[in-house]
C-alpha cells in the first residue's frame, strides 16, 4: 500500500528561524538521538551552530525555505478524540457535582480529590450543607438498593444518574451511600 502524498508548506522566515533554533536546542540536549530525528546531517548542524545571528537570518531569507510544515491527520484525529473525551468527562463531573455528589462519591467514580470537588462547587456557586445527610428509613434504603440492582447500563456513572432520576427527592450522596453500604 502506497502512502498518501504529503503536501508541505514553507513557513514564514521568523518561524523558520525559531524552528531551527529549536532543532539546535533539541539536538544539544538529546545528542545523536535528536540529530537522527531532525532530518539534518551532523555537518549541517555544526555549521548552523556557529553562524552569527545575521548570517542565520540571511540563510533563512533565501528563496528556498529550509523548514516546511505538514499536517499529521492521524495525530489530529487522536488529539480531537482525546479533547472530546476530556470535555465529556468534565461535563459529567460537573453534572455529578451539581446533583450533589459527595467528595467520596466523586473520588470513587472519577478519582478526583476533595479539594477539586470543593473548588468546583465554589466555581458553580453551589452551597453545600455541612455534615452527613440524613439516611432514609430501611424500607426506602431497600427500595433504592433494589432499583440500583435493576439498572442494566454498563456505566456505573450512568446508573447513578438514572438512580437519581428515579429518586429525585433523595440527595445524590444518600443514593450513593445506600448502594455502597448495602
């Protein structure tokens, strides 16, 4: 299978200078490993290293660009998917905090610290009552637990949202406690 043709675009002079200086710094810090990945030969790098700034700029101002840019569609797809996933995760965390999830619940489901939860509550202007909410009677707890067991969504997080929708008058943190203590 033949690779798709790649169109490259010359970069403006000031960016070429910046990129070349970046290459030089990378090669200085990584040695031969950095040189092998730069696309330049050792003698070229040695020559660039000792050019004066004015010679360096004159070199880059030639009609033949030294540095080109191209897009990496596969990496862009990966980055866009990751961005979307991160955004969805943040929105879900926010929804849980809005619904009154306890710090313990947030840690168990999202692995976030109590400080993070407190900060998010503050940013969302949510007032949180201090102390533990009152637990419902045993019959209600059994009903909550039975409802929890009946939910079939593979996502634990979604099951908690569904459970909260089923019992809107019971605090979210109480629902969590009823499903973890039974």
